[in-house]
């Protein structure tokens, strides 16, 4: 509601009771003495909205041609048998408007009276072009003469005021008015039983819903709570719905985080709507951040920029890195009377649910808290790439796609961690480890983005907010955890195998032994080390000192663990990932150095 009032003041919302339709107004009827002039138009503009479904319910001064003109043929020539009834409802509404207290403008009254006279006399039936109009096409009326000449009648302020009053009466409880305190604005006023204006998330749905069985009607009794069960006045309900639609139809305020390609209205779809309360621009170093750019930046964590399809690209995403750098700068409002606590960030995660909308998560944070939470989250997801490229942070959407998870708790946990500073839930680690054992993820170049994201996720869960978080961006040779050392050793043995065969190898020992080595090292590494000593290490002798160093460190720590807990399996995965990336980084450096020497 607060957002809606702000948008209304800026002229960014349609009028109360109005809505942006998919199809434009197709016909303009020019009203003049003695007849109508019908001309085609193609005006995309907000129009009155009533929430009608199958019932006959007219809109004021603009409607489908069946209502506005009595046209009874659809595009295929099929007859609309209710066209007469619809047209009667339209003219009856005009009569009601003419007798209403909202209508004070004599020019408007004269124009509407002439229109009603023409419709009751059937002028449209004798107007050229009427035969081309189909029943579902929208029509508007414009006076030819007088003070309102050329202006659509339905957009007149008094017509809008009547429509709001009309909708308020239509939304009231069927069994009589209920007066009470609106749950949003706090005013004692007439409460409504329904919100006429539907909201668009995937389809068109009511904004309100309930976490109860779908069977209760909530309006079966006679108490005020049942007659006006949502506890809202019309103005608040309508304004909130129009603000919702503004957000849901804007690329700057909406991000689809998870998608179910098979069913658009299933709960597995999760869509974020977000906005910012920013009373004035901010200064961040030498940059100026207005509300639009700031909101877009804060939503980068919801954007999935990881390579799609079969791409093997693993380049850092500049947007998150730039945002991370920006978060390190001091922020201050350009107006001296403000501070960061005067700014707020709001985010709702919603899912369509067969004609309803489910709220999955709600984030409400001051900018001061948000800034530190996001910086901590990005730091915790920063990790080197599997190919040895420099560390980069990861977005929430990329982490979820890597998991291939539609679990709402995974998304909820990441959102709370990124925007509120909560520790990430351990369940994320439990979900990531089985995916990391997949041979395709470990070995295929096109899956490298997923491998990096999963490693980043494990690092986030294990080291979020700790002093070790920076060291774990890449290989930490000083870390003496048996699980981490075991993971490193497996990467070294794989590298020995690759070097021994001149890097001409399709499948390495990792594809066969990673699962066993990461759960039962003591039973697995004896065989791997003996095989490597006989077949690989003699041909890749430069790796012998590293093998001895790691094995010695393991001996000092009590030897190979018999089994690894889930926590230790996660650390094993990081050890393997870091050591393998370190090999690839050094290999790249050697190739670049050799290329430079060749050029010289």
C-alpha cells in the first residue's frame, strides 16, 4: 500500500479501479448529434476493471463491443446469445452514472446523455463500420463537440470517481455493509468481501489467500469476520493490487528464480518481486545510485548468469564482482537529513498455485543491514574456478540451478543469508554433496559452471562469517584437516595419472573411485597409492614430493580416516576441488610462459 501511494503520486499507476489489459481498444465511437462515427483505433491504455468472469457486468463508458454497442458476432461469425443482455447492462450503468452524486461536470453530463440517447435509439446499427466490429473487441466513446471534444469519456475524473464508488459497493458483503478497522490503513470504514482487481503473476489471480484448506468459503456465516473476512477497505485492497501488478510486469522488479517448464501454475515456480524505499539518491564512493539503479544492483543476487546449455564458458560475471566492489565502499545519502536506515529493501518470493498465489518468503531489511549481509554472502561464495581462473562470487539463482533444486527451504535459506545475514542452512550442504559425486559434474567441461557453483555452496555453508572464509577461496596448503588432505591427495593421484599418459586420457581414476574415497578413505587410498606408485608416479616424478608431503601430514593427523561424516565429505570435496584447480592454474601459467618465450 505504501508503494502504491508513492507510485500513484508519481503517475506510475493506472487510476483506482483501472487495469492494463492485454489487448488494446480497437474502436473509437465519436458521439455527435444525430449519429455515431465509428473509426478504428489501437490504443493501449488502462481501462475500468470489475473482476467479472462469466457474469454479465458492464464497465463504465468503455467495454467490449457486445456491452458497449450490442455487437453479437465473434471473429468466427458465432453469435453471442447474451449480447442483448450485456448491452442492457451497459446502458443501465450509464443511467446510474447520470443520477450519481459524482457527476457534476455539465459537459460530461451532456455528453453521456447524448450517448445514452444514441444507444437507446440504435444509432450504432446505422453507422458505417459497425458491421466490422466483433463482440469481444473493446470500444471507447469520444464527444465530437463541446468542452470534452476529442477526450475519451471513461477517463474523465468524475467517471473514475464513480467507478471507484461503484466497485466499492459491488465489493461489499452480500448480506449488508460491514464497518470496521482496515488492517492496512487503520481507518474505521466499510470493509469489503473481495478484491475486484486480480493480480498478474503467471495468470490472473486474487491477491489474498489463506494457509488453510481450500474448501472453507470463509463467507458462510453472519459474523463480520465471515462477511468481510479479508479485513480490508476497498482503497487499500485496490491500491495494493495495482502496485503488485506494477512490480510483476516490470523487468526491474521481477526475477524468475525457479521455473517448472511443464506447469506454469505449479508451486515449483518461484518468482521474486522486489522494490526499494529510497527517499533520495546515494553516494557510493564517486558513484551516484538512484532508486532504479540501486534496486537493480541489489537484485543481482537473484540473476542467473551462469552458462546455459552446452556452453563450456567459465568466465567471471562482471555484474556480481562490480556489486561486491561497490559494497566495500562507504554509502551515504546525498541529503544530509537522511541516513541509511531511512532506506529499505523489500522482497517477496511467490508461487502460483492453481488460481491462487502463495507467499513463500518475505524479506524486509534496512539498507544498512542489507549492505553488510550481502557483502558477507558474496565473500562466502567467492571461489576459484575449476580451470584455475580467479575467484568470483555466485548468485542465489546460480547456486540453486547448480543444485537443480526446487526445495523452497533451499531458496528461503539462501535469501535469508544473503539479505538478512542469517547463517545458511546445513541442508544445502546435504543436497550438494551427492551432486558433486556425479562423474559428469566432476569431469565434463560443460558442467564446470555447476562444479564451481556447488563448491561455492559448500564453502558458503561451512565457512560463512568465519575467519577462514578468505583462505578457502583457493588451495590452502597449510590446512591440516584429514578430510581436506584426503581430497587433495585424490587430485594429486589423478594428476599423476594424467601426466603419465601424456594427458591423453578420457576417463581418470576419479570417475571410478571418487565416491569411495570421499566416504571411506582408509579402505580406498591404499590401493590408489600402490597403483600410482607402480604405474604413474615414476613417469610424473615431480609429484612425488607433494604426495609425500600430504601423506606425512595425514600421518601426523592420525592417518586416513576410516569413514567421513557429511561435514568431512564436504571438506574432502573442497580439498579435491582446490588442488585440481591449482594444478590447472599452474599448467595455464606454464603454457602462457612458453608462448611468450616462443614469441621472443
